């Protein structure tokens, strides 16, 4: 008696959930719908639900089917559909391929090589071991720019539900709820896997590292750096005492100086990131009341600046005019500040964190690095905070 593909799918799920190396993904596997469909597809996920083409999986052995299922569920676990919709709109083929390289690296590096075997056509390159989607995407993009034919034939094995219908189209609140649910499922799966002797891949560990509220850190950093010094001055008398013919010095709060905000425009910072960052910057400006905020637009050089004061803080969101779009070298920030003789009390660098060499940093100004992607950026000095976006 032949077994149905639906039954094979269920058996593969159970096998994955009982194995020490893949029990970590038990909660993810149980999330959403997992269906065998008659559509002409290999496999598909929208970031929650998974579909498997009947004709395609009929030709897979059990190890290959488990690998395919793990592949789709890793896209969900790593929130690829949520996190890389912007890149997909820029280059759908490279984004899909980059995501596949990342998840297939995890599958290929399972210690039990017979448990999951990539089906024919699965993208894998040992070069990309422990790389992030952004790092793979940048590398593929560079190859393509240097030689347009170098990425010909680079086609993912499955389909990804970016854009309409995927999790990226959810509201900010829905995405946050889903993100929390995924993290919780992975943590619970991690407990189960550890009891079975399993290990958690670095890519998943990076995703689950404790989150710090970057908004709070930004406020604390600037409040500390910009705090005025109370001094007495005889240039103005204490008004409350003058009425009684008592002439005493008044308290003068030293003028709060300038903030430099250096925003990476290398092509990876999108409207969503800028909008959220600028909104928080407005509230911090109102809290600290700096004399001015100087926004620098940079990639491998500073392409321009915009200066805001208390009269237009509220309009920062609408007045920002990004310039640039090339590579990424933060060294240009410190060089520009030094060459233009800019005296700032604090520097905030907003970047995805992907630059190959340690930047030159020849200024002593207190610096905070808000990093949106790379978890291990090369930072020469200052404090580093991973910026987790609301959506």
C-alpha cells in the first residue's frame, strides 16, 4: 500500500522534532499551516505557513524531504520574509538566493549528515558558512556588478512570499507579535534540544541574543554627553531677589552644544529605518535641547550635511534629504569632522555595520554606534548598540 505525501510530511515533521539537532525547530514546525498542494511549485513559505508541491516531493527520498521541510522552517525561524522585503524589492533573485545560502549552510553543517540531505538544486557554498543574508547579498551584488554573468543560473530551489501576502505586508503590531512568537518558539525548542544534547547554530544564537532597547540607550547616551554644567554668573542677577534689593548671582546652565548624527547611505538603510530613527531623534532633541543637530550623509565619503536647531526639530522627519549610495567606510566621518573643525559634544553613527576594515577614527568625541544588521561590526571606539526596529 503506497503512502500519501501528506502522511510522509507528518512523519518527516515527527522525525525532525525528535532528532537532537533539529528539535530546536519544533515550535516553528508547528507554527502556521504545512500543506501538500497540487500547485506547480517545489516549496513555498510566506514567513509563517509552508506549502510543498506534491509532484516535487514525490521524487524526494525521506532525507531530502526532511531537508526541504527544515529549509522552509529555517526561513520562518530566521524571519527572512519579514526582515528582507526591502532587499527583495531591490533585487528579488539575489535576495532569494542569499536567504537560501544561509539556511542551506545550517542544513549542510548538521553533524548527522544522513538526517537531512539537500535536494538537487539547493544553493550551497562553503564560503558562506555563518554569513548573514546581508553579507551574502552584498557579496553576490559585488560579483554581479563586476561581472553581470557571474550570477547567471543562480536560482533558489523554493519560492519565498516577499511582498504582497507575506509577513512583510503585516502591520507593525502584527509583525512584532509574530517576531515575539518565533523567538519564544525557538527558546522553547532550544530547551528541548539541549536536553537531547543538541547545539544551537550561531545564526540562531545571534537572533536570540538578549535585546537592548536602543531608544533608551540613545536617550541615556545623549543626556549624559549633553548635560550642561550649572554655574553662577554675575552677568545676570537673581530676579527673585532683585525685587527685595538683594543682588546675588543667578544660576546659569551652560549652553548645550551640538550633536553630529552620521547616517549611512550605502544603500542598505531604507525609509523604514530612517523614519523610525528620525522619530526617536526628535524626542531626544526635545529632551536634551542641543544648540543644533548636524546630520551627515555618508558612504565612503560625506556627501552633504543638514543642520537643524530647536526651531525645526519637529520637522526633521520631513526635511531629511539623503545623499550617497555607494560603499561603506565610516573613516570619512571623523575625517570630515576634523577637516571642517566641527566641535560636537556627541556623535551618533547610524549604520548597518557592514564595512570590511577597521575605520580610522581620529576624534575624541563621545560616539554611539547604532547598528541595524551586523552583530559583529568593526568599531574603533565608542559604544555599540544593535538597533531592533519596531517592524
